[in-house]
C-alpha cells in the first residue's frame, strides 16, 4: 500500500541553520499520525515542505504517491491543510470563506451547500453572521479546521490544531479528527501530549530537526516502558529504595504512597537480576515486580530532554 | 481553471467590500467633478481674491477653454493618481503573504501563476473602469461648463494614461512579489516613475518605448499631437512580461 506521506532523508537548511536533518517519516494511509516535538523542533518546517510552501534542501518528499517538488493542482485537490496561525480574509463571513475555499476546489453548488452547512455546524459557527475580522482566535482555529475539510481530503495536515482552543473546543476538534479514522489520513503536529495519546495510532517525535522515535503509540510506550521497573514489597520500601538508588543502573527512583517503588533503569537486565537479590538479602516480602508502562509524557521527556519543555 | 475563476471572484468582491472601492474611484470622481469647474472659474477666483494686480495679469491670459479642463484631468492622472496607484499596489502580493491568506489559498488547487495573474488582471480592469468612469464625468462636466467638449483629445489622453497606469500596476505586481515591504516596493516604484519620466525626454525612447506615455496624456489633452501607438503597444507587451516575471519570482519564494 502506498503511504500517504513518505519522507526520505529530508534536510532543510536556512543559511547555516539546519532546521531538518535527514528526516525519515512514513505515514500510512488511514492512520491518525501525531507529529510531536518541542517548539522549534522543525514541525512547521516539515509541514510547509509537505504542502509545497517551502522546498527541501535535500531528500525526497512524497505526498499521496507524488513528489511534492512536481506536485500540481491535482495533488493539492486531495489535501486539506491548516497552518499554525491561519490567515483569513477578514471582510468575509465564515460561510463566505468556506464557499470561497470550496470554489477553489471547483466543488459544485449542491455539494458545497451541503458541506458548508455541515462544517459550519461542526465549527460551531452556524449562527455567526459577523465578519471573520471580529472572531476570537479559537473561532478562527475552528474555521481553519472546517476549511481544511471542505474538499473531503484524502490527507488532512494540521499544524498545532488545538493550541488556541479552550478545553471544549479542543475536545470538539479531537472528536472530529477521531471520527475521520479509517477514511482520511490525519497528520497533525502538536506539543500537547494528551492530544496525541488520546487519538493517535502512530506517533513520531522530532527533536532538533531529527526524528528520534517513530512507532505505533502502544509500541512506543511498551518499548520505553520496558526501561521502567515497578517493585512492591510488604515492608522496608524506604531502605530498599535508597539501596536501589545507589546502584549504577538506577536512573531515577520514585516512591509511591504505599510500599511501591518505581525505578527508571538504564540496564533492564542488570536491574531484573539485582533487585530480587537485594529484596532477599534484606528478607523483605516481595509482592510484585514488573516492567512498568511509561506514559507518553515520560517517553517524550526521556527522548527530547526535560529541560526543553 | 475553476480555482482561478474563484480567486478572480474573490479579488473582485474584495474591491467592492473593502476600502479599495472608495480610494481610487473616489479620488478620480472628485477630480472629475471639480476639474471642469476649477478650469473654468479659477481665473475669476484668483481675480476676486488677488486684487487689481491679479486682475490686470488675468487680462493678459487667454480665456479658459474646454481643453484647459482636459489638461486639468490629465495633470491629475499623471501627477496624483499615478502616485496613488504606486502606493496602493505596493502590497498587492506581499500583503497576502504577510497576513497568511496566501498560504490558505496556495495549498488549494490554485497555482502561484494563477494567483499573480488574477490579481494583476482584476486590478488593471478595476483601474480601467475607474478611469473610464472619471473620464466620462469629466467629459460631461466640461460640456456642461464650457458648452462644448470634443471627445478626441480627452479620450486619447485618458487611454494613453491608462496604458501607463496598467504598466505601473504590473511594475508594482513584480515589486510586491519580490519584496515583503509595501513601503519598500512603493519607494522603488516611485524611483522607476522618476527614471521613466527622465527617459521620456529622449526622443528615440519617446517614440517606441513606454517612456513616451509619461508626457503624452498632457500633450494630447491640450489638443496637441503625440504618436502613442508604439508606446502603447510596447507598454502592454512590457506589462505582460512584468506580470510573467512576477509569477516566476513568486514561484521561487518560500511561504
């Protein structure tokens, strides 16, 4: 199956600054793909290249099977795009803008009438007749999502679609994106981990212009979750935690309110051999010892470094 | 093609629904309405406020004719309206880049060439309509005030200026595709106007190049002769080349 997006060794430089550094990415058709990264990681640059607004310095970028360097109107007709700060003609109303956007795609009047109504409702702008110039940022963002869907795209690309929204608006947009699963490929960049965790099936993490991880979200959590060990003892948890903390393979030791110790380890093998021996040497009752699951946030922080967020 | 048509519709509606509908047509109509009256009554006004010395001076000046009204119109077009065109259209392309609207349009099935050509075309037609309307009003006003108003000098003058105005819309299209700053593009546009005006003093250029249109409207409006066929043809050809260059320049830009 042709991937919806395929990026190979993409490099983008601005003068001496390398915004993207040999990025490889593959977005399968029908997936909801979260493109995570701290501010300045290169997410917007990647999206600008994918939409033909900027050109790669090196590497190849294919969208819906076409090279973006030679992509024409036919490719753009199958794409929906929302930039991070969408710019609208402020003298238009939301309905006028959606009709204008539909007109650019050559959508017939009957279909356009229908879609405009549905999308205005989806964006919560049905009864708003004022001009876009008077809209709040959240209203503009919702209109931005609506206009990106006017052509029922095969590939929907969104740059930080929820960043300007209040909790209800965020939920509405995420629900809407989730409802597209299987029908439209959704590729969206964000730095909000909870959004990715909630609706994405695959995630890529970008840091300093490089993809540091790309995998289905469950696989990614399991992969990094194996680096965490949870130990529960009947008594003496404080002393055991202190002893574990002194070991070279223990990166971080956290104590729960009961007798549970969560250890982030750098060498899972060494930890799984040493911890039972340490429990036995202290004659402590071992209730549980298992690989813990890391949240996406922990995976993210581990991969890109906590100091950046 | 549907994208081009939709964008042309947008550009036209934008003229009708924003400040654009008031500025150029408003300026032209104001000059058109007041021009014939000013041409006819300026000597009387000067005489009334200038005292006996001015009255003696005015006796030596011939009585105003309808050609003075036309000259007034041509002077306003060449000296004020052209400057307004240069300043207004300094941001024709760059303002859409700055506001982010170009991004939403150009990620849809509209090529950058269509984007640039649609803008140059719509605004050239808009200028043509405004100039034709203003010239009609000047013509009618002149006939009303002077009792006679031959059409030839006025229309040949206005049409030669229109070709010059369209040339400047094309120049500003290119400059606004190249530069991000409206003020910067307008500054260079005024510089280009100064160069063309100076070039218009050299006869070979006046005969065949758009420089011939710099002074032609004034000469024609005064009832004089000026061979404008070649300058008009070359001006339209250069306009097309400038718009094509603007499309190429815009294509090479990253948004």
